[in-house]
């Protein structure tokens, strides 16, 4: 097998500590793909990731190997496995620029009313304060003439690109997950997270770059600039990491095809290896 990272921050170069990117020792000679493939100044979407990762997965399969997609960015994972196209429109497009100007000049209310008129289903799903998704829904309609609800319904009918076996990991007791997250953050700080942020800034990366908005980097950006203390940043990173882990589990639990392996107090890798091997064998992949 070969690992394909599905992590929206591990794609960036120079961001090893804060993203917990795999080290050479951890890879143990196993090929890893989609790690450190982008500059921190770049802005990657699920569509761009899928366009880059799908040829990698196809190449692994063509060589008779097993692609193992690993990571917690659920939207990106679905984009590759399901292989559905994305609705037209992107953040730098003309439609988005027009909508952004309208937002600045008119505020959110007229745009929200327009969405209610053209796509009432989307308006029910979205919160009026969710500027990013409201603008996205309007953008799709302006560029394609189709509502984003119609696009989503059409893509549901398309069979997935790959026949995947899904294996998920979670703790039986969520408190144990929180404890491990806190320990991981402490280790990142000890490994030099602040120094990594300072190096990124020194290399000329703008502070508002997408990469620097990631959990850990955003908070320690404040430490580097002197707006908060290291202890305040550590507490905030732990809180936001726990919240993100909860959202990840919520996303994954929607997938009825996942085979769950539950950790107890400690992560038992030998047991996880045994169980995952049994799952793959039953699916005809081992």
C-alpha cells in the first residue's frame, strides 16, 4: 500500500510541526503522497485537491498497489472517493468579485433575500450570517443558471469514482480523545511551533494567507506579534483542536459504510492492525 494524505494543511511546505506531518521515521519507507506539495501562499480548495490527488490514486492502482487515503479533511476525502464534479465558480472569479462588492456596499440582507428567492432550499440550510456559503450559492447560480441545490441533487445520482473500504478510528470515551489532543498540542509547542510560525513570516508569507489561518498557526501568529501570551495561545489551540475533532467525528458518522475501531484509554495499534486486516480481508483486499 501507499499513503495519500487527505489533510488540508499537510499539503503546505514548511508546516511540519503544526500539521503533525509524518516524519521520515514515521513513514518507515512507505511512500506518502500529497504531503508538502504546495507553497503556504497558495489557496487550495477541495476541487483543486481532488484534481491533484485523483491522478496519484489512479497511478497507485495502475501499479497494482493499494492507495490508502488517510486524514481528517472530510470534504476533500469525499471529493476524491466520490469523484463528483464541483459546481462552477471560484473565489477569484468575476461573479464572486461582483458579489463581494455588493456585500461591502449593501450588506448581507439583500443578498440573503436574493438567495431565498432563487434557492429557498439552500436558504433553509444556511444561516444568514454564513457569508462564505451564501456567496457561494449565489455565485453558482450566477455562473451556471442552476441553483446549488439542483447541482447537489444531480451529483448524488452519480456513482462514486472508487469502491472504497472505510475504516474510522475514535475513542470509546471522548475524554480520552481530549486528553490526547492536549498532549499533542504540548508536544507541538515543545517541538518549536512558534519558531515554525516565525520562519514562515520571515519567508515573506502574508499573515492573512490561508495556511496561517490553520489551528495552531493562527494562535501562535498572535504570540509572534506580541498580541497574546504563549500560554493563552496554547489554551486556545487546545480548545479549537477539540472543537475541530468533534466536527470531524460528526462529519464521519454520516457515512454509514465506515467500519469503526474504538480506542480505549490507550491506542492499541496491534489490535487496530489486526481488526483492519480482518476488515480488508473480508472485503477481498488482503
